[in-house]
C-alpha cells in the first residue's frame, strides 16, 4: 500500500463500521454524518477493490477480506493512538542494555555502587562500558554509541545535557615505606621526587604541568601510562610519586600499602559530571539511570588527607 496516496482517516471509518455493523452508529462514534461515512467507505472500496461490507437484515456484515483486514487495522490504530503517550518504564522488568562511558577512576570508585543498585532494582538490565579515549566521548554521545558519559571533560558542546555529580580534587601518593616522604609532603620533596603520571590523547588532567609552568617549575616524570588505575599498583612497588584524582587515591589506599598527601601545589578542584544527548533527555529508562548515578555519587565519602609538610 502506497501510504503517500492513502488517507489514513479511512481506516477509522472502516474500524468503526466493523465494530458496530452500522453506518449510522459508526457516524455517531466518529462525530460525522452518515453520508460522510458512506463516502469514506466508497473511497476505501475503490482503493482496495473489495466491497468490504454488504447490507443484510442484521446490519452491515463484513466480507472475508474485511475480516482478515480488521485485526491489522485495529492494531495499527492502537499503535497510532499511543504515539503521544509517555513510555511506561519499569526497572523491575526492563532488559535494556545501558551503554556508558566511564573512565577507570569511575569504574573503581562509582561503578560498583551503581552496579549494586542496578542489580537490585533492575535485575534483567545489562550495562556495557565502552572503551574510549577522552577525545572520543563527544562523538560517541552524538552518534549514539554511548547513552551516558560520566567523568571530567573539557570542551563539551552546547547540545550535551549535563549534571554535576561531585566536586573533587587531587591527591599525591607514595608507597608506605617511601624513604624520603613520610609524614608530610613539601614542595621541595615533590620536585625532588621522580613521578609517574597518567597520559592519553585528549586528557583534561594536565593540570599539574600547567601549574608547574605558571610557577616556572618542572618535575621529573619517569613513567607515563594510559590508565589511571594502574598508577597506585606501580608506586606500591617503587619510590615514584603520583598525583591522581582524590577518589582514586582514597579507594586504593584501602587496598594497597600507599600513603596519601594533600598536594603541595595550588591545584584546582574539578567537577565530575554526567553528560547525555538531547534524544535521551526525556526517555524514562535513561532518566532512571541518571537519577541512580546521581544518588550513588552522593554516597562516596571524602576522607581527610595528611597536610603538607
């Protein structure tokens, strides 16, 4: 059927006639005159090449062709009537696969909390963490490769909806038995140490180098790695010093023999946010996940650190 040349209102007349077996009853339901309904039926007969209904002593009776057609028309009209109705979302029954981007810090700190709640409230849902570089996140949101991005990003476009989840900062860390850094960390100790750092294309975490440059200082970076979460393991077996997001340092200090210190440099705080595309803004299933992420982020504690020496 060529829908470009077909008047869908004819299906409303067909459905009403079929259910009532009467042109007059169909006209009353549709708020039309009986001649108008008769005209619609004639147009539909001509279009389909079938009489559809014949007059009998028991009213307008459908032909076999009309009987076969009636169920399809009823389903089509039901779908069309629901187009402007909001989707009903039930976490308990959804089987949706949520595709998210969250870096390795978030996977260590936030994702376990989110996963626990998703498992409790939406046991049939799934989650897929998409592996991206920071400079690939915008395109992944725009093309629909990911539904939600969580982290610290620079240069997000205006079309990206965003919500601040957490204001946080950086910490410095060394192994517990470090020979030179024990109860505090001074600028002199920071500059004298050898460093390991996170580095990857598009990373917004170049603030240490930027701060040192403003102060006409520099540090000795011995190791660069593309994963934040590997750094605490690397310093636990060496005398290197790292500067990492506070949440990551705190999480690993509970598992590894490392010590945390407030940075001796004036490093700024930064905001962890969640970002999503306009096309997901009103979707109940996506809104539910964003609300859950926001709530669970608020449960992450912010312990105090050792002060600068």
